[in-house]
C-alpha cells in the first residue's frame, strides 16, 4: 500500500459523510439505469408509437437497434468525461454527466409520436438516446472512482453501491411497469402512460445535481499527483489492463440487459401478460438492491476473484436449465424463480466488480480507465444484447437463445478473472 493510500485510510470519513458520498455517487447512476430500463421495458409501446414498420418484429428491432446505437457514443463520453475526471476532479465530471442525463430524459418524455410529426419522432428518440449515452459514458468511471477513493480500505463495500443503485432503479422501473400495464388500458398506456416514469426520472435529476455540488473529492485522489495526459498514459501503457477490465465486466453487463429484456421476452416468446414480466423483474430488482452491498462487503475480506468466479461458474451451468424450465412451464411462478436465481448470481458477481475494476487501474488514470473499459464492454456485450437476442430467436426459432448468450459471456469473464489474478495479483 502506498503512502498516499495509508494517509487516505487514516482520514476515514464519518458515517454521515459516507452516506452522503454514496448517495451523491449513486443517484446519477440510478437515474441513468432507470431511464435505460424504462426504455427497454416499454420497448413494445415505443416501437408502435415511434418506429412503425411493416411487421411488429421489424418495428421492435428498430426500437432495440436505436437502444443499441446509442451505446456507440458511450466510449466517446467515457474518453472525454473520464479524462475530465482524472484532470479536473471527479466532481466536475459528475455534475456535467447528470446535467446531460436530464436533457436526454426530458427529450424522450415530451417527444410527440410518429403519427404527429413523422420521421422527426424516431430521429428525436435517437438524438435523446445519444445524449444519454454520452452522459452515461462518463458516469460509471467518475462515480466509481469517487466512491472507492473515499474509503480505500472498504473499496468492495463502497463500490458495490454503484451497482446496488442499478438494482434500485430496476426495482422502481419494474414497479412503474407493473402498475401502469395492470391499471391502464392499452390506449391510455400508448397515449400518456409510458411517459410517466420518464417524468419521474426527470424529477430525480435536480436532486442529484444539488447533492453532488456539495461533496468533496476523496482523500486518495487529493493526495496523488494528477495525470496531465490520462488518455495518453492509458492507451500507451495500460492496454492489457483495459482488456482485462472489459473481460471481467462481460457476464455482469450481459445479465443486466437480459433482465431488462425479460418483459419483452415474456410477451413475445412466453405469451404471458406484460405485467408478469414487470412483476418478475421487480422481484429481481429487490434481490439486486439488497444483496449487492453484502457481496461487496464480503469481497473486502474474502477477495473479489473468489466470489466473482463462483458466481460466474454457477451462471454457466444453471442458466440454460433455467430457460428450459421457464419455456417448458411458462408462468409467472417459473419466470419469477428463474429471474430471482439469476439476480442472486448477478448480485454476488457485480457486488465485487466495481472494486476489482478500480484496482486494475492506478489513481492517476482510474476514472478514464474505468470509463473506457466499462463502456466498451457495455456497448459490445450489453447495449446490443436485446437486439442480438431478438435476432437470434427470430433467425433460429430457438427460444433458449438468451441462455446460450449468457453461457458464452460467463466463459469469457471466467477467463478474464483468472488472467487478472495471474497477471495483476489481485485476489
């Protein structure tokens, strides 16, 4: 441990300050994920309103394709906002990212449908998703670095709140989905109901901006010399570290976006009511919110790799049987059991993930390294996952395609974890 880290550990923040730090860092990530999940949950409705086509399958693929295309700009956001965080401070980047996030959310919430303004409607949705994608690109790196640098001796616990906030966002979004689809008629849902959660997300933004404005940088960041050229340093000497960080992220982000896709899967493949998928993902959100901080806390004592490798291994051997059972006996109960199990494994894995990724990079390039690796991984293996799964099912006629996709991702992450332990000596 470096002298600066020892000094940072000595100046441990109070419990009240820790709570403020967690809230400040997590609220933007929660808002980002809430908007993403809501878009995915209401993909069928958005497809009908903004992307009409000759068939429902094409319309849905256009909607999910727009969802995926917005991820192409995330690495650019990660480069620019991550570099800003390493040069000017985590706080400056966090304030800018949440402001941009609010702009994108407002645009979606007020956008008229295709029937009213024609091609401007899908173009407006795409533009808003690009703004949100750029914003989200810098959110993870800056907020994760901000969390772990306030309590370096508890990186697992602090970093876990980054993803616990995603569980809370999934919980809230699922609650909106279940409530709106069960209480509103199809006409009401298409007319105004789908916009309600976006306006709710918009209301969270100013609160997050205010909280972030009045927090300080972490002691570890303050005591370390700042990198003048974090991008050059990262790409010049830390390419292998970035690849390992991306690899460790694969199964986590794939599972995230598979859960997001499940309400659509319930409707299109299992022929269940929309409320069934939302209710099952609601339960998954509870699991992710509650268990993730415990997994992060355990990783501080048991080690990141041990917990993550166990979770990824169990995902590899159990996800296919879970999808087989769900398709053989399509019902709310079977879908609930399958998603809760996947949620437990995901919580165990990604509770330790932010701390592991932060330890892969030195302080001077941490935010940039986290941002780039996270967004490359999420773009390739997450953002296009609903689109790829929809295409695989449509092309092969195999409803078990999501299970195969997760198995492949689990193998990739297991290989990355063992490489991290072998090359970087992170336990």
